[in-house]
């Protein structure tokens, strides 16, 4: 069996709107995962609070570092998460379309 050495993992933050509800997640297929959130196929918190806007993501080389980072961010204060988003995405644009192109 071949192992994909170039597989990437993503930590991402979704928002319902600017300064709205936030969701932090991790995935190995960000396009598919965000599509699932946008089409309410990801049931639970994001569906309940209509959280569909990809406002932040970062790339990791392995699952372990991505999962560790996701857990760390989830424990952060809200203000720290907002600062992280605004450092890279001050307009709170939905980054999903940018990823698709």
C-alpha cells in the first residue's frame, strides 16, 4: 500500500458573520469539509447556529500537529480567536471561493 507523503491537514475557523458565532475544526480535505458545512451536511453546532463562513485556516504537514493546534485554539479566549482571524482576514471574507480557484 502506498502512503501519500504530501497529504496536508487544515485547522479552520468558521463564523456565522463578522464577530458572530465561531467554530474551530480540523480536516484533511478542506474543500470537501467546508462544502459540507455550507450545505448543512455537517449536523450539530454549525448547522444549529448557521455557521458557514470560512474566515481562517492554516495548513499542517501531519494530523498530529493539526489536531494539537485545533485543541489549543479551542481552549483560547474568544478575543484571541478574533485577533487570529483579523490578523489574516481583517474583512472577514469567506475564504472558501478563494480556495476553490
